[in-house]
């Protein structure tokens, strides 16, 4: 983790937010290279889940929604973690994290307040500072704010605790306007906000993040079949499309006391974050018709699907695949980080890499080399995201591009000018070079994406 955090800041992937004011806990800014990697990951997710399918559409929902949305969803009454307090320092911690870190059990999120208190007492669990802990209580994670001229209960609103609620609210509008027939899915990449008690491990747990949501609507009797289909689709996204090693990815089924009361089944895709071990990056949930039932009840609106072939009306069942983008970003950094002796590099698949290639002159003090390299760079930029690098000696430039994951480095040398034999192109992963004609560069790069 220390190596990833250092690389992310030093090379312009991720910066602590508000650092000049001392930072602000669990908030981060994506730097220039982080922004590019982020957009490439979003593009990959969208391509796999939406563009390659005929039964998926995508929306972009607002962050602010009617406060009753969160009552209907259960977040106002039940979106809470179990909190304990250090009786000396008054620092607050999530009780399940303390229990898990003590090695008592792996998944303590489903414990009741009494069970937490009993475990803390019987196992002698202390705070990280070694002090006694308070009794457990619930802490709601919704972030509250006010919209309007006054700040009272009439103007109270919530930032989105999860991004998917827009999909449930818009489901019927989407279905009717796009004339969709079951089964079909709605995707969204959207912001979510959680007032986390304890935050740590860099991007793994933050108070502001993006979620990548798929809500797949089916006939009730077909839900089990599509649940299994989506389980395979999501596994293939990580292992086949992104190229994660199978040993670093696993499924974990939720225990009965972990999953929501209305959920028939739930699984997490977990990634092995080196010393942190396996941690959740995405959840797959068999939600039934609960969400549409609740929003129908609280809004008074008919959200049923009308099957013209049978004349039936019913609320569809929903299969959900929901992942945290920050965790996917972090898992990608972990997965493709490499060390070979002194050489460090990100072995990112070319379609994910921030830059597809870098162009530079062999010597920066030779105007004719610089001019030719700049000409090639300007032409390649029309089709790809390309880096220009004329800092330091060529060895340092190779090292810098390797560390940010640039798959290919294109060098203009004297042979390029004098013999017209093209340019050298260096492969990041093997560090081998070959000479190819300038007119073949675009074809070469495009074939690797």
C-alpha cells in the first residue's frame, strides 16, 4: 500500500484533497494521470456492460433527490454502522472493524449491539490507542444538508447514500420511453456520499466516491436464471476483460445475517489487496421486487410493468451488480504494479493506460531530432492520447514512462533522419525495441489496444 500511495502522488495519479490546508480525511483528487486512467476504466466498464449488449441502457441521475426517496429505501431508518468510542480519547471507531482486526471473526457487520458489547467485554478488545471502549450504538451514514432559504426540517435533504436509487425512480420512464421489454437493464456511474466513522487504506474507504451500478429487471420466475448469468458476466469482466489474475479475485457469499432481509442471495467479488488481504470491490444482489414495491408504496405511483403478450401487471425482480469505482481504481493499481530489480512499472493493459505511447527525440539538444519527433507526436495525437517527453536523458524518460504505465516509447534518432529507416518503439513490459516505419505507427498502436 505504501508503494502504491507514493507512486499515485509522485506521478500525478491521486492527490490528498485540500493538502495545502492539511488535507481533509478520506477525500482525494484524481490528478492528470489518475483522471485518464479513471476515464479508461469507466470506458471499459461501459463497453463491457452496456455497449456490447442489446438489453442495457445507461442514465445519469441527479445527486439531490426528494427526501422521501431515502425513507422508502430504508436509509433514513436503517443505513447505519455500529459505533464504539474510546473512553479516554473520545475517538470513534466502527465496532465491526475492531472485531475483525482482532482476528475474532472475518465479517462482523451483522452483529447486534448486544453481541458487539459481549465480544468487546469477553475478548478484552481495546481501542487502537489501548483504551477501554464504550458500549455500541448505531450511527447513520447519510450525509445531511439543506436546500432552501432556511435550515430546518422542511429543507432537509440528503446526499446520495448510494447512486442506484435514480434507476429505481426512473425505471418506468426509461422502460416506456425506450420501449424496452423484459429482461432489460439500466446502468449508471454516479456519485455517492457516506459519513464514515473510520476511514483508512487510501482509496479503499472514502466519504465521497463513485459507484458503478447495474440494475437488471426480470420477470420473477426468470430472476434466478439471470442472477447466475450476471454472476458469470461480472467475473469475466475482472478476469477476462481487465486481465486480473484469477488468484487475486474470488467470490464470497454473504451469510444470512449479513444480507438485507428482502434479499434472496448476495455475493461479493473480493480482490486481494496485498497485505490487506481479500476485500470487497463489487456486490451482486438478488433484490426481488423490494425497491419498486417500496417506491410504489411511498410515492403512491404505479410502477408495475405491463406485459402486452399476457396482460399481466407486476413489479419486476431486480438483479443488482454494484461496485465502488475507487476500489476498482485501487485494485487496478495493485494488480498491475511490478518490480524487476530497480525497475518499477505499471503493466497496465494498453486500453487502460493513461497514455498509449510516448514520443521523444534521442537527444534534446539536437533541433532536427526534436522537430521530427514533434511532427510524429502531433500526428499521433489526432488518434490517441500521447505523451511528449524531453526531460533528462533517455534512460530516465524510459523509467518515468514505465512507472506511469505507458505501453510504448517511440524514439526519433539519427537513423530516422539520415537513413529513413523509421523509429524505434520500445515495449514497456519486455524493454525490447524494434524499428518500424513511421507510417506504420498508428496501425501498430491500434493493433495493441
